[in-house]
């Protein structure tokens, strides 16, 4: 070549200079790879490098050196050298030991491993890598390739884009497809950007928050949104994408694979993320990691791995994580054995809790809005070529993205209907979906039908119902009688007929879309449309054992025959009649004295109201029957609102107390659990509101008399001189003349009555005296709020008078024998420590011991009277009732009744109540030697006053009256309720807590 010939570009250098030279050195053409066949390894994939004038020379099938070419007019820079070395390090198979950079005038040779320039003779011997047979320790190989990758992607935006496109395409590939691809979840031609989500995610990428979560119900487009965001941010960010069902190890391990890194310990796992963050810092770009469809993963360790990944990402500056999950299963990833995971904490840094997602944090993706649908429908119409216009009514049915796709596939090239028939649509979709698989239609439908039957007969908890996660795979296969080697056909999953979801140590199976499930159950598993009316009636109970059956029968009734609809109406009437008769009988048998406290607050017969449109509307209400001739089942408009005339509102027209939103629970074959739950719910409400009352217990009446009068005496013109300190001094109001008290109460009631009638104030006293003289009947005080509870006090006084009491000489429990001043002085010495003894300090030891024994003795008497009156049919099942009389063991510090300790009791072995005051250390013998079942904390103040437990103690003394100040001093009444609550909890087991 002429020495004055100008080498215009790298191509000239390659063709006119290097190729002849390399061939003269003995390299054959097959050992020289140029741009069209030159490959390097990017992460875990091999990529062709195109449009570069680089040369790779090999010898004996192994990479030897790479030549990075530059124009002869361009000076070789450090970046040119770094780029060439990076290419050599990223080569497929093995790292090339030497890197040559030349512009045709200047040629420089470098050791690829050490980056040092090699000069002089015996260049090869200067490379330790070459002399060691081109082998490296694993850690060295990892570091070298990592450094090369970081440099490679920083050389140009094209390099970065190439790496990201490669990774995302590998991972997102199984989700991508065209309209004809049965497995495609993301079809670019159909995707419309969800603007609110896009804006929210953009804000997230600019924030300091590390984790973003897209949460939504099945079919709303979570995967589409994730794919779209990943592709959208691919141009200018470092993006990783993973499909959770397809990853077989931790996300960090997959990231390491994609970076061509390996590791074997947790420390190295953290190192991978730090290196990835270092790449982001080096490029000044965000690293976005997308993990889609967490709910479809079958990896039981994913919950822990995501928690740890979230924690690790929080500590890094450039990495952000975005995940998606179905609403019902989202909580599985936010909690581990009821403890919040790090994923919860990090998602909550950006998104607040969402009611629709069980009050968990995340971006809740909903069905398409009307505005979105107006943009989407034309896109689907062009893609699927369905004919005609979408009516407004039909548009409302297509808000769910998955259902819109089903609709479009079924009506592709066909005229769309005015009104959507779910039965025909779903039937065609199932048929078309199975036809696109290798499965025989009969076998596929039979498999789906058997799964539907198993779902229908499964008992789900309320939590499982909410999550809607289906059945655990091993249990399902057992129910289907599959052998150990058999499994469900994969095609049913790829066609979105079935779906898997993650559990801690297994995975669940359910139908991808509820309408597909309902159709299979009704038209294939049970073939309801083929049944006669009698068979249909006799099978209806099967559909009300769980929420899946309820959904299925509702789906069927949309297209059922008229006679089947009439049969269903008859079934609902019959079950409602059965329920209300059982409800009446149960209350009459078990709660005769309390029946008026239960809904609908009548001691007489009870009827049931059903909706006028019983086929299409839900709900029911109980109402008091006026007479025995009235039909126990009636129909009414159960809706409420301003549009309903006052006279037609059932609360006023029928005396209804509450409307129940659903009557489905009444349609079960066995109504006894529903009846029991209803009774217990009412009982618990009565209990909590203080509605359990009996005036047959003299001691409870005496207690209520003292407390009500003590706190309201001044309003009855008594002149008691009251001075106390945080404990009533009841001795100050005794003796109590019941006849005088009754007269004072009558006067108060009469004075209030005449005043409310707007009589002349000057004449009211005269009217009151006249009423007393003539024994006129004065209406009861119909009051509430903070009004004095004198109507209740009046009832108590009358009850005691009827039992022969006239003068009550003293309070029924021992009085405090320390002065009020002594109590105040003791308390003020150390208010913080003495607040637990502010009442007991008003007793001497002997008087406190007397009080304790009398209190426990009276408590047993009150409890027996209370239970016998209110729970006559249950009393033999109540533990405390059957244990009376008891032996009480008090284990106290220094055997001092005024100090703290514990107490317990057991059925008496002597046939009479006994009390034992023991040292606190003796409590170690309570269980093994004394055979006590339990011990409870003791301080005397608990027997003197019932402190607010922020639940429902102290129990209200009077319903609808604000008695908070006096409730806590009805100690016997509250302790009766406490023991009764324990007995009810034992009787009804876990039901009482629900």
C-alpha cells in the first residue's frame, strides 16, 4: 500500500491494512470474524454486534484477541481502549486475552484482564492470564465481566437500549403475542395507556419511594399495564422484567443471571443489588425492576424474598421495584404470619391504604372508565372487525378488560348484539378456547366440570371467600381422584380458563374468570337447564353452601326458563317460612323472658318480610305480627331513601327494627347454623348494650337502687351531705324509705309531664299534688341522653316493694372504714403508683377481707338468679353455674388483701363457699396441687369499681340513658356479665368472638 494513501474510515483500515496482515500471520478466513458474525455476551444472552468495524481473531476454537478500529485521523482515547477491552471481556465462550486498538498509524496492545499496555517483544508472556491457560478464579471472572458490562452499556444509549431490550424481550416474550395467539396476555395493537396510572407511576419514579404496587381484580389489565410501563420506560432507563409464575428462584438470582453474574451466599446477593445500583449511579439512570402477577406464582418462598428485596432496595439510590398482584391475594405478600413484611412498609411509603384492597397499600387498578372505553372500543373494533355499534347498555358490560377481550374474540367478524347474553358469550368462548388447544373438547369440559363440583362442595372461610383463591392443588387432585403422576392439563391455564396462585408451601387452582366458572358449574357440572322443575327445586340447596354456588345460581337465573324462575321463587318463600318459624320457636323455648329484647323487639309472634320482586331483589326483615291470623310471610319494598313515601317505609309501616341486606343465608339446606348465628349476634348486642336485665335478683336490685339514688339524689330533693373520694360513700344515703322514694319519683314524673304539656309554671305544683291525691296515671318518662334514669329507678323500687321491702337500712356490702381525708392523703403521696389502690386504700385489712368475702358470696347468688331467669335452658351448660358453690383462692403479696396478686376458684369440695388467703409464692401450687383451671390478676379495686376496658365494660346500667358515671359502680352486675360472657364463649365456642 502506498504510504501516502489515506485510510478514510475503519472499513479502509480493515480491508486494505489489517486483513492482508492477519492472513500473512497465518490466520485463515474462518478464524477472522468481522461485524456480521461477531457476537458478545450481554447478561445471560448472546447478541450480535452490528455496524462496527471490529475484528475478532480465534485460534484452535478459542478467542485470542479483538481489534478495535478507528479512523487514521482520530486519536486513540481512553474510552476507545475501555470499549475494546469491554468487548473482549464480554465475548461469548471465553474472554479474549488481548485487546488491540489501532487507527492504522498507531497500534496499541493491552492485557484484557489487567488493562495494562503490552510493549516490546514476547508480548504474550507478559500476560499472566495467557500464561495460566486463560483461566480465572470464579470471583475474578464475575468482577471482570461485571465491569465490562457496566462500561459497555455506558458507551452509548444504543448499548443501553440493546441490553434492556434483550432482557425485557426474553422475560416479557411469553406474554406478548398477536390477536391469534391463544397464550398472549399483552397484545400491543389492543393496548391503550391508562392515563391516571401512567401519571401516578411517573410521580413514583421521581420520588424517593422504592416500591410501587399495582393491585386489581382479575381481568382489569394489570399485566397489560406492567408490560406497557416496562416498554415505555425501556428507552431511557435500565429495565428488568419478570413474570412471577415463570421465575424458579429468587428475583435477585434472576437479576444476577441477566447480568451474567453468579453468587452462592446472601452476602453476595446483596452485592448483586449494590452492583446494579452502581450501574445506575454510573449511568445516572433509574433501574426499574418489574415483577408481574405475584398471585400466579407457585413459589412459596416468594413472600419472604420480596420482603427482603424491598428492604434491600430501600437502602439503594437508583433501584426501584414495581409489582402487580390480584386484589384478593395481595395481603398474602404483605403479611407473614400476621406480621407486616418489608414489602408492606415500602409500598406504603408512596401509596396509602385502599379499602377495596382490604385496607392495604397499593395503586388500585379498576375496570375501564366510560371515558377509557370510548377510546378502547374503536381499537378493538378495528382489530377484531366486529360489526355494528356498541350500545350504552352493552358498553357497561364491557368495562372489564378480560371480558372485553372474550367478547371481541367471540364476535370477531360478526354482528354484535344489542343486549349481551352471558350464557351464549361464555359458551362460545369456552368452545373456541378449547378448540385452540390439543385437548379433546369432552375431556376438557369434564375436567373443568369436576373442578367446579369440588369448588361447590367446599366450605370456605370468610377470608378465603374474600381472597377467592380457589383450592390447594394437592387437595384438589385428591378430590378428583388423580394418581400421583397425573396433573391438570397445562392448556387449561394457557387459555386463561384456569389460573394458579401462590401459597406459603403449595399453590392454589381456580378459574381465571368467575363467569367461566359459573357457566361450567351450571350448564356442564349440574346441567341445570336439562332438569325438570322438581329436580331443580331439590338441587337448589347445593348452590347456597358457599359463595361460589350463590354466584353460579345468580348467573343461571339470568337465562333460566320461566318455570325454573317460578320454582326458585317458591324455594325462597318456603325457606323464609321455615326460618321464621324456627326463629320463633327458638326464642320461645330458650329466651322467653328476653324475647322482646331480640329483633324485632316483641314478646309475641314474629313474621318475615321479603322483597316484592323476590326473584331479582335480595334482603329480608323481621317484624312483629299483629295477631295470630296475620300471614307470617309478607312482601314489601325493602328499599329505603327519600324516594320512598314515609307511609311505605317498612320501619314505620311494619315495626321493622333492621333490614338484612341478603336472604341467601336462609336458603341453605340446614338453617340451624344460620339461626344460631342470628340469635347469638342479637344476644351479643343485647349483652353489650346492657339489655340483659332481671328484676328477680334482690341483690342486683339493691345495688342498682343504691347507685342510681347516690348519683341523682339532688334531683329528687334529698339533702344528703355527700363527701367522697373516687368511691361512693353509700352509708351517707341510708336508710332508704322505698315508699318515700317512690312518691318522690312520682312527683318528678308528674312535674316533668305537666311541664312538657306547656302548662302554666305557677300551677304545676298544684297539679302534681292533685295527681298524688287522686292517684292519677302519669305517662312514663320517654327520654334519653343525660336525663336522670328515674324510670329505671322507679321499676327497681316497685320490684323491691313487691318483694316486701319498705325500709332499706344499709348497703348490702361492707362500707369503707377509712376516712375520705385518709384516702386523699394516701393517694397524693404517690399518685402514679397509688392509682391502682385509690379505692382499696379506703378499707382497713380486716374490712377489705370482709368486703371481698361478701362480694364473692353475693356474686354467686346473683349469678345463679340471673342465669335461671335469663338462660333457663342453657344453665346446665354454663361452667360457673354448675360449679357453685366455689372455693376461692387469693394469692397475694405478703398475704395482704390490700396488695396485688392473683386469684382463682374451683368447685367446692365441702359443699359450701370457702375462701383462702395465701402468699403470692403459693400460686405455683395453684394448678398441680389445688387443681385450679386459671388464675387472674387481683387487686381489690377490681371488686370496688369497673374501669373502662374500651370494649363494653362497664355494662350500661340503663339503655338509652347516659349513665357512664354510675355504670362502673354496679360492680355485682358487671361481674355477673363478665362470668356470663366467659360461659357464653365456652358454650358457643369461637362463634361468640365473630
